[in-house]
């Protein structure tokens, strides 16, 4: 319990270090504030650095879709579409949609994990554009979305998928899916800020995205469905996104589908981005 | 750093509750620009909550505060442009390297990439982290993490820096390093609000101290005034055999006033003005045949300050609801 009255004699060896310290601590003029764009970009860079340091984290977002492609093509392909080759033509754009949308759930999980760490306090006290940490991480995550999509496309081509619209069509489809994913990911970042644990976010996220993906035209042509279910599947934005992607990859894009997809992405962003930002700042 | 406002922090009647617990219950603070101000108190006293309000992380339920004249609620963005926070949890990103952390903050504070890199290199060098700069922070030791944390707070020199228990859990060497950094920062003109559990630390660094307990400021003054209010020093005795303590208490009571039984069952302490009286007291114990394991004459501990100011010891009681609340918030 004794209070140790040690003093700090400054030895000669610390003198040099002292000078370096003084120089580093000498007050510097404050630069102008970072622009909204620069701040967002810095956060996107942070997200990519995390992938660089722990590349294994990409496994969970790539393995599941790969399994789905293989399983659906070879297990159900013959039964659903008559042949595996034909089914691959139908399912690949759908799996592209699914794999990228599943990845968006991880944006919410990552944000929730981030909140448990002290660094968020520092970020919240920085004089930056308020949505920058969120916009930036989602921009960084978009890179993951592109990666997840690319894995599926490459796998599809390896299995014999030949899109009629060529590379241009594929890139356009991927771009559309990533834009939609950016909008949707705001829903999961909101969840990420509302729920208590990363596990809860994962469960709630997949509980929503899983049925929505299966109750769409990703896996089956809705023509065979009962009318009530078909009505739902037809208006499900994921169906519309899958149709739009198919159109782009097959070379017969449907303008209405594409506009609807972009509109849904815009609405999701307009509603959930401010909510997320508010929740994040509120602490 | 010249500023037209003489006060770095002016807080009036700050209140913050979590559920039924009043974590901060009417705190007033006036911190002079260019000084180190110590906020001293045990866990759960409301220190962290106070800092979080002043750093714009929490909205006060009542009361108001200005940082260099800017209201912490209405003008939060202006406040953020002047302060930096080193939280109780290390406020750095564990999944990045030390260098990446500092470059990232440089970019976010408006430096260009080349400037941010240069500044990061300069700070890593000065803080003795150059060798560890490309290691992930999660592999840093406690002392390295703290130094990086402080470096992160001064990538761009703040006018006011919040340091929440900067040396808790550090070994003596790392502790001295952190203290040196703080002294140098103050010499360069930064104002520092330092939360600590250690009277020793506040005494070494702070120009003024507020003692806080149960969300209220219970004493305020310079370290000298504060220590004078509890006596100049104390004799600490640790017995070989805890069984002897009640006898030792009687013997000491004959030589010194206000003998206090420590939490350690073999230890006691008593205010003691000088070495002569201490020697007498120790001799009296020896004459009574009580074996002493060790003794020291030192500054009053936080425990003694609390005892003198509040009549209750500054216990670190995990069952204390305010302690729990604060831990959750932190």
C-alpha cells in the first residue's frame, strides 16, 4: 500500500530521445479539415487493410456461394432444367446476386464488432463528415462484393457458362449487383448498430436475406409456383435484380428492371444511411 | 498556444444518468488553458462519463459545458476540431499496424498522404515504436499500446487532450515514459484533462485537482492543498503476522493519531508529519515485540484522501452499481 516516491532521473541516454520527443510534440499548425471524400476514402482504405491483414475473412463470403453453385448445378440442375448445362445458364446470374447480397450481412457484423472497440470513441471525436466512417467502410466492402461476384463468375465460366453478352455484359451485371448491395448493406449496418452482438446481427441478417433469396427467381422459374407465392416472387426486389442481371449477361437487358433496381437501392440508402449515421453518432 | 478564452473547459452542473444510476451528478469544472487538470477518483466515480460528455461522445442530461468557449452540445463539431481523446480502452485499431493507425488518423485530420506518412514516421520514432511500426497493434504490449494511443492523439496537435487513466496497468518504466510525454506536451502548450485513480500521478503532473466521488466533485485545489487537507504524509506498516494487527493498532495509536486499518489484513497506516515521529512509532512497535515485514513513510494514498474527505474509503467494489454502469459505457 506504500506509495512509491520514485523520481525519474533523466540519464544521458534518454537525452537524445528527449530531443526527438520534443520535436515530434512541438505543436504543428492544424491542416484544413479533411473533405467528405478524403475522409470516406481513408475509411475505405482502413477496410481494405483489414482484408490485407486477415485475408482468411474472405473465405466465409466465398465458400458458401461456391457450394451453392456446385450443389444446385449438379444436384438439382438435371431435375429442374433438364440438364446441368442449361440450369447453369439460368442459375449463375442468380447465384451472383445471392453471393453478393449474403456478403452485405457481413458489413453489419463488422460494424457491430467494431463498436466493441475503443477506436470507435476516437473516430466519433474526429472533426469529420459524419457519415464518412460508414460510407467509407461500405465503399471498402464494395471491393469485397466485387471479389465475391468475381469468384462466382470465374467458377461459372470454368464449369462451362458462356454469357451471350460477353465480358461487357458480365461487368455491367456485376456493377448493378454491387450498387444494389451498397444500398442493401445500409439495412444491415442499421441492424449492426441496433443489436447487441455480432451473432445477433448474423442471425437476424440471414433470417431476412435467406428467405428473401429463396422466395425469388434466383433458383427456379416462378411460372411453376402457386399464384400467391408467384405474386410475391414477382415483386421481390431480389427477383428483379436477378432478372436484370440475367438480361445484362444474356444481352437482352430490360430497362425497367434496371431502373427499379437502382430506385430500390437509392430508397434503401436514403432511408437507412441517415438512420445508421444517427445511431453511430449517438453512441 | 494563444487563445482568447482563458478557460479550456468550463462545466456547470453536468448530470448524466444511466437508468436509475446517476453516474455524474452535478459536476462543475474550470480548467485553465495550458494546464494539466487532474480528475481523481476511484472506479465508478464518474470520471469516464465526465470525459465522454466533454469529448462530445455523450449528451449531458442536464448542465452545460464549454470547451474553449464552444458549447459541447450545440457546437460539438467545433469542439471535435480542438480536442483529442485517449480513452480507457486503447483508442487505436488493433487490426492495423502502428504505422497504419497513425497514417489513417493523419488522413482523417486533413493531412495529405505524404504528410501523414511523414508525421507517422516522426511519431513512431519519438515514441520508441519505430521497430514495431509494421506489427499489428493487437500484438503490442500494454505500454506500447498506450504510447501509440497518445501518439494517435497528437498526430495533429490538439488544444485540449483528454487522457483517461493513461497509466493504469502499466509497469513503472512505461509509466514514467507516459509521464514524460505528458510533461513535454504541456510544455508545448496543450491543455490536458487527466483522469486517474492515483493521487501520486495527479500530484506529479497536475496543476489542479478535482476529487470526484459518486458523480460529485467533493474537493478541489492544488495538489499541495489537497494533501494538506489530509496531512503531509503517512506511515505505512505491514506486519509479519496479521494476528498482531489489533495490538499494533493500539501501540500506534499511542504514538500517532487516526490509525487506519488497510484492506490488506496485515497492514495499517496513520498520518505522520515527519520522520522522527515515524521512527518513534516504529520503535514503539519493536518494543512491544510486534514483528514488522516492511514500513514506509509516504504521501497519503487515494484511500487516505478519500477517508479524510468523505469518511469512507475509495473502495473498488465491483458490486457498486455506478462502477458497473461506467464499465458498460466505457
